[in-house]
C-alpha cells in the first residue's frame, strides 16, 4: 500500500502521513510527500515531507522516498518518531538539514541517496539516534551522512560532503566508516566522539588548511585509522585526542579490497583496546560479544574467526558440587567455547536442577561420539554439546602405528542456524558436509566458510518447515574452523561453528580386530555404548556394562568379533 503527497512544497502542499501520538504506521510506501512552505516556522507544518510523527509514534517496514519538507523545514523523509526496518531514500530538503530524517530514532534502517539544500547539514540524518543501520550515497554541505547524531553498530559508506566530514558533531560506536569523500576538512568525521570504530579509505579532495582524510578534531578510543588520504596523500588524522587507537600501520584486515574489515588473529588490534563500562552487554558490528578473550579489540569487529584456536579441553575431570563453580585450565591461551574465546580456562558450574553450564552456557549433555567405520554421522541431540572422533581400526594401526593421530571435531551446537555434520564414505575423512538447520529464525542466503583457506559456499536457507537441511561440501582440513552462518529475523549475523583438531592416540595399546582409543580427561559418570550400523533412530544403543566413575585418562575398547565390521561407538555422560 502507498500514500502520495501533492502540489509540491508550497503553502497547499500535502505530506504523505501524519502519525499521531502513540500510533503505528506499518508496511506502507510514502512517496512524493511535501510539507507546507509557510513562514510561521511551526514544525508540524513545515517539517517531515514524507511523515511527521507525534509523541511515541512508530513507523516500521515502510519505504519513504521522493519527499521534501517546506522551504524552511527539516526532515525530507521523516520528522520525529521511531522508524524501524525501513528504507529512507531519495528525499530532499530545499535549504536546511536532515534530508532523510530529522529528530528521529532509526533502528535497522537503510538510508541512502538523500540530499540537503546548499546550506543544509545531515544528508542522511540530523539530530537522530541511530542503530544497526546503513548510510550510503547521501550528500550535505556539512555532514553528508549525519549531523548531531548518536550512532551505534552501523555502516557509513560512500557518502559525500562539501566540508567538515560526512559525520559532523556525532557520537559513534562500533561502526564502520569507509570510502566517504569530503571536499575540504575531514573525509570521514569532524568534531565527533568515536569509540571502537574502523575508519578506512576515506578522502579529502582539496588539501586546503591541514585537512585530514580520516578524522579531524575528534576524540577517539579503540579506533582504527587506515589508508585515509588528502589529495592522494596519506593523512589519517589532524588534531583531537586518541587513546588505544591504531593511527598508523597495517591493521591486517581479512580482505580490505573485498570490503572485509574483520581482523586476522595476527592483527596488532586484537586484545589491544581499553575496556569501557558500556561494553558489558554490548556487541560488535557482527552482533558478537564486544569483549572476547578478556580485552576488547580495536575497531568495529572482535576477532573470533581464527583457524588456529583449538577446541576446548578439560585437564581435570568434571566433578563440581551442586550449585558451585569449578575453573579448569586449558593448554590454549584462547579456546573455542560455544563459538567464543575464553582466556585459558573453562568455567564449569553444576546446576541445581541437573546439567552443567560451561562459560555460562548450559550443557544438558556432554561427552564424545566415536565411530570405527567408514561412514560416520552426528547422532546426538541437536541441543547437546558432543564431540566426534574418528577412530582407528586394526588395518589402519598397522600403517599409522599406535602413536598416530585421530581427528576430533567439536560442534558448538548452540547457534541459529545450528550445524549438522556428515562424512559420506571416506575412511581418511577427506571431506565432510556442513548443513544449516531448518528453523524459522534464519532466512535468505546462508553460507558456510572454511577458515583455513577462505573457501566460502553459499546456499539458500531452507523454507521452514518444508526442507530439513541445506548443505555445502568441504575438504576436512587437519586443523580448522568451519562456520555456518545466516541472517536472523532481527537482521543480525547468526552463526554456529565446527572446530577440527588433531587428537593424539595413546601409545600403549594392544591392537585387536577393532580398537579405538583417545587420551584425555573424560568426565566422570560415563557409560560406553555401541550400535550396529543401520537405522540409528530405530535401533537401541547397547551398553558395554563398564560405567566409569573416576577420571581415568585412557579409554580403550577392543572388539574381537571380526564379523562385526561396522559399528557406532559413543560415550555418554550420566548426569547425577
């Protein structure tokens, strides 16, 4: 549905919508609206060509385009109110500021191609509170993207200004500011406060009066300034104050040429920032926790995608009194715990109602799943935290020796989408298939990525509840991290992970026809089970009868019946 204004910005002009106190406007296209050009300067007459919002008014899932305020007005697209999940594009102001939005709250909006008059400020927004939004290709005399705004978790890209930056007098957090251009004085930001922002490849065209291609007269904390130029000469900053920020040198982006500004693990920005009170429940631009590994990273992204991070492993048995917490050191300075980094420890708390919480995430079930045959498949409940092992048969033992390695695959199993994992018929486990789950919380395109070599496979998210899985094939690297990601209903990145690491075999084994083993601290209260190959869901698991009650570091089970060549083995933790 749509609403269209009339008569242009004259005294008899008609805006598209007046949204009254507490009212909501949902799912409309507002186009060609114009506010009145009266000289009495009353806001609800001259501001907001597309929509004027009274107190507590809300606009959501709308398109506001081709609108203009009165000649002396502000807010070509919208004035006031809360605007969510909407497009604000192609709006104009004859003279003053806020061609896209004026004095509004913008959440998850796409603001582009808006333009102020010659003396106007804030091409995209003026005096607004902005979150999780994108500003691109907006223009203003001052502040081509925004003027006098509070901005968080947003992308400011390819905007232009005549002077004083595409961001002027703004407070900006966790945002990416790239490839903007200003004629004079600050390519990106002027007179702003920036926290955990990445400012790169912005430019000033005219070198007049000490202009900085990046930021000028700003206050920066935990920010990256990289490859900003003035008339083609490197010029990241001029004036202002800077704390825990990278002002020169290579931040080691993953692929800046491809607009991927995530950090490599080797980046000097990793764990180099200064923690701030506002970070306790904040997220980075991807929606990941703002602080991973104890100290915040510099820039708009936390580094959480490195293939060298090993899976978490406990050096002590899991034996925690009810309602208390145990801390277990690991051999890694940073470990993957449900897709996050932790500083060298696993924190495990036993729940009064049963189960455990690992680093604050409840585990209803723990242990390992092993298979000694060609085809292996994930068989545990999707809400369980289990480990997959490739197990060695006698034939392989003769060539690899008892001191060889086996592959351990850790499924985070907590993301949305979740990961499903399958290896069809490869004794050497040379390949596997990652599958994104069928659930109503992920839509559009999904992707799976191989962190070791950068391989990315895209596939369409399954239509809930018709298709069970969508999948992407991958080579199984010896040490690697794989991700399956999508976009959730809030527009945020949603990922689950798989970690593959080599696992040493114990060197004191007596090999028989079928042997598998692993060294390491397996939790107490476990039971070993086997199941013949076949319908996993239709057949029952058989107990070996040897329930372990102490933290023995070695598990070894021998099968002497050579006729049984295909079985699944697993250990399950029995919760008290």
